[in-house]
């Protein structure tokens, strides 16, 4: 797989899109509609699209009368069990407007890393894409245990993108790009382009999101982006409201350059 150039995003054959909990749950649950509009537009021009969607726990919390994300595993599992069902219903209800069917894929870390589960996961995703089904992937929070978790869906997205040899991984959150420090701090500057060999020295990336309902932050996106780019997948980090622009190839967000083919072979 040759590395995707930023000016050829609209021509990408296979794209993984990851969206965070804060973007599609709670007060922002209505953002599922414009997100689906963006995905359907790419799907309509022939792009194979895989959606990595966080949000099961956050979506399930109101049904358990919880105002804050639970700290104990059992309650997280209960919230995820309820929330995943509601979340997929909301996606499918929106996708119905375009005649697109969603396929739910719930993974544990072993499914992405260990054989034969890894091969089985790849085969399932490939077949869904062959059938023009839009896979909606999430961590299987109802059975995952500490020590066997992805840590964040940013990492899950990078592993899935690597597994299916995606041309591009787009990571969406409530921030339009990565910054040299948390964007609310004085002197924070937007990062437009990050070369494959850029060590990113001297930058301050936060380790958690701003809303408290998710598990990722800028630092997890950087780590996930490095994981994906080393395998040859380009990465774009931007906000959920810019999803359509990102998928059209407009110049938004922070672009991580994929490692060149020769360098990738040297890493193997």
C-alpha cells in the first residue's frame, strides 16, 4: 500500500473514521445525523468506510440514571450493554435515509492482536465491506477486562486501520486539530502537518478529553496516529463538525504523514 497524499483524500479507497463519545452522546447525540451525512457522501462515491464509534457507556448512562461516568467495571459494563443497543439504533435510523445497512462489530484487544482472532476479525470486516455494509466498530465493553482493554478507541481505530490496510484514518473529536499545547492555554498553536519522522519534541498533549465522558485525549491520538502511520496509513485529526470537509479532502485538521514504503519494510 502506497502512502496517501493529503491532496488525494477524496480518492481514498478505504477509510476508517473514529468518533469520540463527547461528539455523539448526551447533548450532542443529534450530531449523529450530520456525521452519517458525511459518511454516506463518501460511501456514495465508492469509498469503503468503517466507523469506529465510542459512546456506548455515555449513551447508556441516562438509562441507568447516572449523571457521571461510573468508575466500577460492572456498572460500566451495564451502561455499555444498554448504550450500545441505543447507539446502533440511532446510527441505523440515520443510515436508513441513504439505504445503507450498518453491521455491528464489537472487539476486545485479543481480537485485533492475537491469532486466530485477528484473522477472523479481518475476514469479517473485509466481507462486510465487500457486501457494501458499513461496519460500526466499538470495544466490547461488556466483556473486556482491565489488562485486556484497548485503553481508548483511538488505539482501537489505529489497530483496525492497520488490520484492514486502510488508506486513511480520520480521528474526530470536539477539537478542530492538534495544538502545541491544550488549545485553551495561551500560546497554543495549531499543528497543520506532522512528518513521519517528526519527534514532536516540546509539545504538551493532554491525556484526557474535555467533557469527562470519554477516555481519550490529544496524547492518545498522537500515539494512535504513530501506530497507524508506521503501517502506511495516513491520519487526519479534526473535529466531528468538520467530518464532511475532511472526507472531501478539504484542508482541515492535523495531517500525519504515513511512513514511506521502504521505511515500513525496514521496520518489519
